[in-house]
């Protein structure tokens, strides 16, 4: 294979990803992308009740059957990439600790000291630490959750330290994402973690990427309205007309289900199938892939970085989004830093001022009661697919 020409941008980066570096499933899906002038746009007859976005009762059912009954994506593994790292997590409204012990095992605990319940970690920034000490009475725990030391132990009668370890929630790492069971009393269900998803994310190198930037958004909208723009291309040339819209074609995506995860693949504006065979070409300049990891995580490829969003429902009309921009490595030269900084500013603008704003104005309109139902086009067919999966987990 011939080496690619070194553009100024490529020279700033340690790696470009070529077609042959992808998983078998990714390559097969990309080979199904039609020429834009030959792409057939389907017509669909699909509606949803507007109340599924505004009803507090519906929100409570989703919490019970989607977010508490089985494992959900919680965080990006890269946040605690190094052994001996811990951080608080409160985006769900539940105080949690995410840690990686000195053996490299990731854990998720309830952030409550086993003395009187005080939060051990009050920051949501990752920190290197050998242990965690409660700021109230200095009980000290290991990153594996074990109670290591108690201040003035002689003042307790019969205190068994082994019975006072932190409460750990069942969790697993899969393809660079930490998944957790939020209901510690439920039977652990990690069935969404199918091998095909891990193969794809491993091929993207997701478990080994660097967190270049991270930002939290508080959005006055139902979590599904926040998710919907990342399930369809109908809005792209309209909502994003002044930003990224011209980069994309107004055609359907190639869609596959990896367990309950929806993978969408689309060619950029000037895509032709011949682009897949260009020697040394960075495939993410040609093709965009979006993963909607059920129920609440979005992963989007870009030429020089990968976006990961965790959508945490807080109320029927409130969603906390944790955005992460992942890069191949820490920028180690001015060109890389300039490229990453420019990309980070752009993506925060597009998501924050366009996609998330669209969710908020949609929720505000739906809350008036003006619509009984929402109707969807053929370019939004993946939304129908997603709600079909969602309905399969709901009662009745």
C-alpha cells in the first residue's frame, strides 16, 4: 500500500484510520452505501404520541424498565484510563464513584461512606489516588471499595470492617464504555453488550483514545428529543445549514442493529463507492458512523476525533448530557493542538446551539398540547427503529 500524502493536518496527527483497519461489520456496511444519485428514500407511516415526551408517568416507566432493569452506558473508559484513578459522577442525580484499582479493574460504587453516608468524592474530575478518605470522619477506602482504616477504631465495639465496604453496583467495560446496573437489587442484565458492538468500537480504537475535551449540558427537554437528531439525517441540511450541513448528502443512512444498538453509516456529500478503495485514505473523511447505544449513548466518528455523548434523563423535561471529544492521543505539537481546539469549538457550537436547542424548542412546543402526535419522514426511519426496540422493553 502506498503511503498517503502528508497534508498539514495529517502531519499533526499520530494516526489516520483506513478502510482496512475497520471491523468486518463496518466494512460490509460501508460497501452497502449507494451512490447518492441512486439512493432510494423510503416513505414511512410512523407516528408517536406527543405525551411520550411530556408525561411524568411515561418518564417514570422508562426509568423503571429502561434505566433500572438492565445495564446502561454510564461513562467513557478513557476518563479513568490509568490504574489508580477515581472520580465522582452525579449526572444521573445519584452520587456515584467510578474507579480503576491498581490491578486495572473498573468499579462503580454508590458515593456514600459506610459510616454516616457522606460523599467520599465531591468532584467529578478524574484524580490519581491510592485510596479515598471521607472528609467527615476520615474513614478510608481502597479503589476496590474495601474499608481500609477507621479513625479511633478502639471507640467502636465489635466493628467488622469487612461488613462496611462501599456498595458496589454491577458494571462492565465494553468497547471503551463503562456500563452499569443502577438497581443493585435487580438481576444483572448485560445482554445489550453484544460482541459485534465491541468489535466495532475496538476497531475505532475507542478504549485507547484520549479525552481531549469534556463538557456538561443541562437541557430543558425530554431525553428522547435530545437523542432524536442523532437518529436521522432529515434535519442536517436544514438545522445545520450554516455549519456542517453542506458536508452531508440528503439521503438515507445504511442501518444495522447490533443487539439493541443502532449503527448508522453514511457517505459524506461527495461520496462515491470508489472512495472506499483509495489507498491510505482516512476513512472518516469519507464516511460518518453513528452508534446509538441503547438506550442513552451516542458515538459519532469524525476525521480527527470521535464524539461520545451520554444522555442522562433527570425529569420528563430535563436531560443532562455529558459530551466527550476523544482524540488519538494528547496533542504534542502546535498543529495538532490548533486542529483539536478548532474542532472542539465547532462541535460544541453545533451540538449545543443547534441540536440541543432544537430539542428544547421542540419540548416547549409539545408541552403546549398543540400536537396529539408527532409524524416522521422516511429520512427519520431510524427513529422508528429505535422506538421499536424501546417498546420491546416497556410493559404492555
